[in-house]
């Protein structure tokens, strides 16, 4: 009898831990910006690119140095070239963007723009 009670207690504890961890995981993957369209694309110099969005980056996600509706990236890297391709495609087609920014630092190329870390495009 005591074993059955202890078994049930441990199973309930495991289920609650799994439930809590799945909720925390789902909240941690909410985008820093979503449902955004591209208003303007700027490329200045060999590395500096930034994008004006028609939405704001969530205030808790962006660094304090960043404007609320700009993201920036290094357009000389493979990752940056992918971002530029996606941004230009979204600009031309009217597709929407969602993504993540570095919450600690601004772009080293534009000191008032959040540094882009992840980008998704969708219709």
C-alpha cells in the first residue's frame, strides 16, 4: 500500500515538472518581433545594413541603445547575405517577418540598431 502511494506521488511530481518545463520552453521561444513588414532597407559601407520595420521590437528583448523598429546585421557574412536576401524578398513581395535580436548589444556598425540574430519570412 505504501509503495503504491509513493509511486503515485513520484509520478504526479514528474508530470508537474514536465508540464512546467514545457510551459517555460514555449514562452522562451516567443519572437522579439513578429508580423512585421519592411518599410526601408539601408546598406551603408562594406558591412552595415539595417532595416526599418512597421512594428516594434518587444521592449524587453531589445537593448537599451536600440531604436524600437530597426534591426541591423553585417551584410558581409554568409548569414548577413541570407538576411539581406530575405529582407529584400519581403520588401518586394509584402511578406511578413519575425525574428530575434541580441538583447544586450546594438549593432557594431550602427550603434542605435538592435543586432539581428534570427529571421523568418512568411506570407
